[in-house]
């Protein structure tokens, strides 16, 4: 809580009362600044309940970004004139309309407000009618600009001065406050009300999703609340600028593959790649609905309160292809909230509150994608601080397409076995909610499907995307357990369910007086699909659809007898086929691109147009169509298509084009039921010439060939060069018994990196099968165990050198499952059950121990009996931390600092890291001065001025200071650390500042690394003298 400093000056403790409760809450003064006359109070309990606080939303802080008077601001507080009762302890709010005057008070750093009308002094006394208002907030709309400190004299009580939030943060309160400052240039009193309506409209539009196969259970539409149906998927991160040095939570080397929400946390600009049906659009909708309403939890809580703008590029392009301007962002999506105030979108983006969700960059024709990139980057350059998620199919744009513009790349991974089980359960839950009379049947079907998926790897591989998993669920229910075994059979059955059996199952046989059987509907839809593919579009207008149906019906005279005019036929297909959707803005599209491509491919085959396809082979837009067409084609036609593709690959001059043509030919060959053996060998030979894969993109692409590619990969003893890891990654993603045979060989490879990659593939395979066939007796250099099923199988492994165990297990369970020999490093994370560490005494090789977030752990006495050289303790709130004679590297959380004792008792300590914000570094630095061998220190502090009372530490050679808001006094660095050779500073640049490095000149051995996070870049003075000994990184603003 913020208040004016003079209100609490001289007090040890302060009581705070909020009118909603009326109960005094004791507080302590956590921070105070006499110059600003501001104090920050800390309470151990909530001043108001969570229920009362929820409607207020998240506090937003701002700073003035204009010199022009800012009307429509307000001050809300409890002046003395509004206090009543016997002792004046009963409070009533008062509210003042004010205009903020940016130029007035600028020299002394005050926010000056002028009342729109004089405050009435009903008591007719000489004291100010504004008395008692000190500590009140100054708001510009919902944004806190400052804290009232005084009413200046000589202004007839018309002016009020406040300490600005920018100054409060810059002077050191940032340890207690969130620090994102919005730039306020104008205030429109209608903005807040409009945003509230817009959030409701976003929720109505995007908080529901379509689940394939549910609608036939009785509901008129298959739209379900995302909270019921949303499945958190895993994604993999490419190399990202956040690998810039800095204090980061350590973890296993393969932590780049995580839940998508976790990966989005510190990546403000993201290009998300994913296959058709992988869940890209669902994620966009989920983020839009929840961010607008402030209901995101945990990792994505930072997005709460941002304003989403959903840009579905398929629809934007269908409406004329022009990319939206700032004023058109709202209308670009499907939400059209009335009453948008003039300039609202601009004000949102200027305040760095925008969340741009660009869905489907691949839906833009290839020749226009560069223009789309320029549009997007120009928008983000104009409004820095806007968060953006853009989605695209994997190969639609080249790798690192937006990397130079600050985007991180994520790739949605195929659903794991656990994800598939979770999705199947969610689908059947949704079905049970709709069709309660089938509750028992649906439960039985769910169990049967789970059993089929468990024992049938081919079926399980078909279910790796949410779309196809939903299709499998729907067909399984319709067929009472009988399922297709190939992708083509799956699509055909799904279309038959939608076209042939959907209305019949619901008793609708003569809707709109149109009678079209399944084959006739297929043919008409194929004509629409092939037109869309040829035109490079995903939508067509009503007139275009009628035109294409008219042309198709010339070849189908019977359809006129069954329904007449093309307009009626189109309406029938829209209402009854389940495959077409109609948008309000005269746009018609297939429910999913996958079905469009399947039907177009069927038309290419049936109409004899296959020879047209190879000329489009290098276009990502056409590749799925070509593969599907090969699957439809008869053996001779498919052979000609594949031969043509291989020939084009042979003639290609560049390896990239050759790879794409060979891989496409192989995908076609793999999906043809019968093919000449010589042609199969030709395709395999060409793919073999590409082995091993060069990068992760090729790994993901070639994994789709399954066992077909396993025989083309080198054996384990040949894995010696830098691409060996890609070979192992490819084997891991094939998920077959044949792949596991080769992985077993790799698990015995002498190279630790190769064996570590084998361990990372465990989650991609059935856990038990992988242990039986690959990991049994293996000696692994690194392993993350984050599931009970993996934990229980640990004894099957030969050894693990570096082991991370996440989850709550008792000490007895850990003792029984962890390897006793060759365990050199152990990390125990997020364990709420463990209380003591005695079981570690039986691990003689253990030298590195990490304990993170183990709140029940109180007995640390076993530590002194271990041969440790490195120790990390964070989130440990109990137990004494006794000095350890062997520890050289020590990392402790700020909560454990007081139980650490004097550092001079740690005789071999070389490096100390304090994790978290250190409000008083004096004690730890004084103690560090007495540590006999300590040469490296890393900790987080607010200001370099906090070093002033510290005596010199001549032994320290490496220093890292993070979280610096005030970095002006660099002279203290040279004085306190005269022997410094490496300096790393993490700067928080919410407001502009200057880092003067001239006081560090004259140190030829000193290397400096700086990284800055925040909307501003620091002004570096004297940096040129360091030359290449200085590196600076501007981190993307989270």
C-alpha cells in the first residue's frame, strides 16, 4: 500500500482500515522516501478480501507522456471532511474531478492537478477543505499516476500535488510494486466502459470452440466452453534471445519443450508453428477470451488486463487482401463492439496494453507473405511493448523468418500419449454434458477407446492432433467401437458421418425440399474445394459459391430434380453438410482446411487433373493436397505423380528445393496403397541421400515418414558428427518398435550428448515400452522425472549422473527409487512431502544438490555428511543451514539468507548467488568480505547506492547485480570491488536512465556484460573505451 510519507513518519507500526471491512490491519513501513514524501506499507494479511478486490482488476501504473493538460482525471480519497462518527474513524469516499498539468511542477518532479471546480468548505474554517487527502491516488482513467502529498499554498485550494509513480519506482519502491508503466497521452472517460463491453463480446465470441462430432448428440451447434474443452499442448522452443546471460532458473537441458503457456511467459513476440488441426486457432481464441477478462492464471497472469486484437488473416484476405490499419484492428476480427471511442485502439497500443493475435500467416498467398511481415513489423515498431502471437503452418515461411524482428519461434508438438488420454476424456466429458441419457454408454466407450489407443500404435499416431483425435472420438462413438486404421479411411469415414449419416441419424431426410445423397454432396463440395485451392484462398463469397455450384450442376442434371436452384443447394450444404460455415460478412469456408484439402485432392484425382499438381510442389499451400491426391489415385497415376516429383528433385539446383521435392515424393509413396517396388526404392534412395537431417525442421518433417525412414538412418556406431543428435531426435519422434531398436543402440553410445537425447525421447513413447526396449540398464548423463510413472521405473535404469525429480514424494520413496551409485547431481523440485534428507547418505557419488520449493523440509542435518561441492537451496523456509566444508558454489533464496550463518565458516566457498530481491545487501556483503576464498558474487539489488556503506571486497573478481533501477553511482562498484575482472549488470529501465561507465575506465582486464529489460534503453556513457570487452543486450519487454 502506498501513502504519503508524512502520514506515517516516525511510526514503528501503522494500522490500515478499508471501508469494506472496517477492521484495522497492522502494517510495517517497507520502504520510504523523504524527498518524494512517499511510503510503502506492508501487511502480513489482506486488507480487503479477494472477493472485494477481484472487481478492481489488476493495478495499472502510468506516467505522463504529454506536455498538454490532461483532463478527465480524478482523485479518490478520504479527506477529513468525509470522516464522521464519535472519533472521526468512520470513513466515506470523496471523489474529485481534476486536470493534470504536466508542465506545472515538472522541475521538482511533482504531478500537479487542478480541480475542475473548487472544493467546498462547508465548515467555514481556515484549514483546507482538502485536509486529510494525503496518500490519495491520482487516476487517469483506471491508471494510477501518482500519490497525493500536499496542497500548495496560494492557489485557493484549487491545486493538489502528487508524487509521480515513475519517480516512486525509480527511487526504489520497485521491490514492492509491479513496474510496467503505461505512457498516458490522453484520457477518454468512455474508454473504460467500452473496454468492459469489448471484453464481454470477446468472451461471447471466443470462449467457445467447436468440437468435432459433438453436435450430433443433440445440440444445435457443436460449440463448447473452452474451459471444458481446452487442452494445454506442448511446444518446443528454438534458440531464443532470452538465452542472454542472466540469473535464470536452472533446469534440464531439454526444458525447451514445455507447455505452451509456460513458453509464452517471457516471450512477448512469438511465431507459433503448427500442423493443420494442431490447436493454433484454439490457443488464439483461448488467449483472447481469458486475457480480456483477466482470468489467466500462473504463467500467463502477466497478460491479464491486456486488450486482445484477433486478426484472422484468412478472413482479412478474403475481404480484399488489405491488411488492417490501427483503426481497423477491432473490425478485423469477428467482434464488432458498438461505440468505440475515437482513437481508442491507438491509446491502448501507446499504453503498451495491446495483445495482437495474428492467426494464419499461411492463409496469405505466398507472394503476399512478405507484405504481411512488413505490415506486422511496422505495426509493432510503431507501438513497442505490444505483445504478439502469430500462427503459421510449419513450412509456410522459412526458419527464423521473424527472428530479426525480435520474434521467438515455437513449434506445437504432436500430442503425447498423456495428452491424447486427456483429450479423449475431455471429449467424452463434453458428450456426457450434452447427452445425459447416454452417460453410461459414453463412459464405456471412453474406456474402450482408451484401451484401443493404448494397444494400437497406428491408431495412436493418427490421434496426435486435436482435430484428428476428435474425429476418432466421434467415429468411435458412431460405430460403437469400430475404427478406421489409415488416415484416408479416417477422413472418408468422417465425411460419410457428416454427409451421409448426419441428417439421417437426426431424422432430417428432406430438409429445405432438397434431396442430395452423400455422393452428390461430395461432388459439389469437391468443386468448391478445388476452386479454393486453385485460387489460393480459404474463403469464397456467396456469389462465388453459387457460381461454382452452377458450373458443377451442369454435369449433374439429377441435382436439379433433387433441389433446383444453386442458391437452394448452397443453403442445403451450409445447413446440413456440417462441412461448410458461413460468416456474417459474406464469407463461406470449410470447417477446417484439412477437409478442404481432402475434397480438393479427390476432385483432382476424379477429374484427371493430377498432372497439374507437380508444378505446385514447392508451394507449402499445395503440399497436403498433393499427398492426399496421391492417396486417392490409382496405382499408375500415383506412380506418374511420384516419378514426376523425383525427377524435379533430381533437376533442382539447390539442396533446399531438392529436399522438399524428395520429401514430398516420399510422403506420397508412403500413402499409396500399392506401388511399384522399384519406385519405392527410388524414393527411399533419394531420401537416403538427404540423411542425416540437418536441423529440427527436417527432423519434424521426416518423422512423418515413420518406419519408412528408420532403415535409412545410420547405426549408432556411425553417430560421430555434429548432426548425430538430429538422427537420434528423428528416431525418437518416429515412435515405433523399429525406431526403439536403434535407440537402444544409441543408449549405449559413448557420447553423453547422444545418450541424453535418447533420454529426452522417453515422453514421446509409451513409458513402459521405452524402458523395456531402450532404457533398461542404460547409463544416462541427464534425466528429468516429472511423472509418477517415470519415477516408479527409475530402478530399471543402469545409472543417472544428473537427475531432476519434480513432484511430491516421501523420503522413503525417494530412497527406494533413486539410483544409489553414480548419481553425481540431484535436483528435487516442487516436493511438498519431503521432510528430511537422511536417505542421501547412501549416495556416495553425490556432489551437487539442488532443493527447490520443498516447504515441508525442516531437517537439513544430512547435508554435512555429503561430499558436496555445489548446493542450491531456494524456497526452503525451515531448518538450519550449517556451514559445509566442501561446498564451492552456493546458491540460496532470499528467504533462506537469515539461516545461512557467517560465510567465513564456509572455508572453500568460491561462488555465491542470492536468488531474489535483496532489500538490504549490507549484511551479505559484509559477511562475504570475511569469506576466505569467495571470488564470485551474484545478487539482486535496487540501487548501486546501497553499496555506499560496504567496505571493499578485494578478492571478488566476478560480480553480477540484477534488478537495478538506480544505476547512476558506478563509482561505488570500483571502490567496493577493486579486483573486478568480470561485471554483469541487469538493468530495469522502466524510465530512461544513464549508466556512466567512465569510473570503470583504466581496468584493462575488466569485461562488462549489460542486459536491459523495459521499454527504455539506458544511455551508456563511456562504453566506447571498452571496445569488444563490453556486450549489451536489450531484452524483449515481457
